[in-house]
C-alpha cells in the first residue's frame, strides 16, 4: 500500500514539474534551451539535453541553452534556470529570424520601431518599462486625433523623449537612456543589426505587421500577432498576460466562426475591399486589399484574393472593368476617419461614381468603412472587433441578436484596459456603420 502511495506521489510530482505555470510555460518556442523544440520549455528539455550528451538523442539548434557553440552540462544548468525564471540572460530567435541574447530582467525599453511597439506594450500592460519612443509613434499609433487606441490606453508614452526614426535613430540619446533592450522594426533586420552593433545593446524585432507573414489562411494570419505577444511577453516577463490575450482572442473569434464556418460559399456575400490610396488611382482603376483576415472569418468572400492571396497590407491596382465583372455585393472602404476631410468624402465619391452604378454594392448602397490596415498599420485589437462588425454587415439574419458595439467595447477593454473605447472611436473618429 505504501509503495503504491509513493508511486502515486511520484507521478503527481512529475506532473507538477511538467505542467506547473511556474516551471513550464507554453508560449514562445524559439528559445535556446527548448532542446526538444516543442511548444513548451520544461523538464523534458533538461532530459533531452542529458540524453543528447550521452549520444542517445540527435542534436538540435536550441539544445545549446547558453549559446556557447557546444552542448554540455552547462546547458542543462541554464535550461533549469530558465524553467525556474532565474536565468541571468536569455538567447532567442526574434521575429526577423535574428538570434539575440537579452539580459534578465528587462526594466528599461526603447521602442525604436515604427508603430507596433506602443500597441504591443499597451496590450501587455508594460508601458511602465518604456523610456523612449520613435517619432512615428507620435504621428500614428499614439495620435489621439487619429482615434488610435493606444493613445487612450497609454497617453503617458507621448510624454517620453523621441529617439527619431527607426532608420536613423539618435544613438547618442539612446545610449544616454541606458536601456536594457531596444525594440526595432520587424521589416528591417539590417537596421536592427546596425543599431545593436553601434550601441552594444540587444535589439529585438517584434511587430503585429501582417506584411511580415506569407500565409493564405485567415486563421493562420493571427499567428503573427500571437507570436509578437508571446515573444514580447517572454522577454519582459508578461507571459501570462500574453497567453490571456491569445486565449481570449481565440475564444471571441470562435464565437463568430462557429456560425460563419457553416455558411456555404453560395450564401456568402462577395466583398471588394477598396483602398482609397494617398492619391487618386489612375483613371479607370481602383486599389484592392486582397487579403484581410477579419473579412474571411466574418463570412465574406474577398473577390480580389485571386490577384494576390497572401497576407499583407499591400494594395494592388485593379481595373474598374474587373471590379464590375466581380460585381461585389458589398464594398468595404478602408478609412472613414472623421478628422480627415478627404476620408469623409470618399464613400460618397464611390457611391456616385458613374462607372460603378451597375455593381450590386453601389445599387444597394452597401458601402461601409473599416480602419483595416490604415492609420499606422494594423491595430490587432481593432482587427478582432472587425470580425464582429463585418459578421453583422455580411449576415444580419444570422447575427440578429449581436450587439456589435457592446461586444467591441468588451474586446478593446480586454486589449487596452479602457472602458467604452470602441464607442469613443466611432463617436468621435470613425464613420463605421452603427445599428439602431
């Protein structure tokens, strides 16, 4: 009986070691120490390294936990420290496939990227660690006049010094601020390398940017912001908050897709996502956004996906003749910013365009605004709200009881910790459709 009890206790202890959030955390997997290269860094990685040393397991990239170019018992020790959260440094691969070693803990961060850093740190409730931002954050992701969510969630960031652009940062100012870490633009790894070489401060590339992904699956597209949350959370010690947001996002999107996934394509509206562009497109043409995940998840068919079915914020020139042939049921126009006189006029210009009057969307006046990838890139929180917004636009009969404003307020509150933020945005800044 005692032997049986001891076995059960042993099993329980092993289970705790393998599953305890303190000792093992599912999350960012590209960490040196994740020897078996699964999604969890735990005691199984310690066992893997020991077996590797004795020649019983094949070598893996991440088995070199202390990143010294060889596998030894020192890697076992480093992996144990990482599992316990007591490591002095952590080596990982960032979102631009750069290997970076960061100190632990991280207390002072400079956001030298373009616009995503402010949103990510606001989402992770870690803005207290930020000591400087870049000039683009002032104009875009932290600009209240543009209805930017992070501006209302973290107004204190606008009081911080600016280090200039990500491409030409003020290195002297950066050094004077003594940061532990610099966040750089995801799309420019060479710039990140240059900053790191000149300052000897670790630089990590992180971003929500859809342009960084080459995926064609709407659900797979969310892997990019999920990866950004997990990487940032791992580096600055907010893993639980990152996983909370990821779990919440999956739950909320699932509430919509459990309905839209059952709708046959023959019953889904054909949608053209129009980008007005900074300047009027050439005569007889329009600009199309060919892949916007919320549109697909909400049960629409993006008619322009055949042109370039890859995730990204890029636009493609389409002839009006082609749009007429597609004959979309609904047109989503990126923009609708009330504080921009040009943006406010664009929907009416589209509705009255003499070349487009045979299109169903124009005849039925089903032209609506969405922020989409506009105003400083993709706001991931607003991307989630767009799934709800578009679902009701596309399938009002299947979402009769969906209170879009209420749901979207809840979503943004979880992302930005500000009550009624969606209502504020559509009251003051964005001319999104509102249901009575």
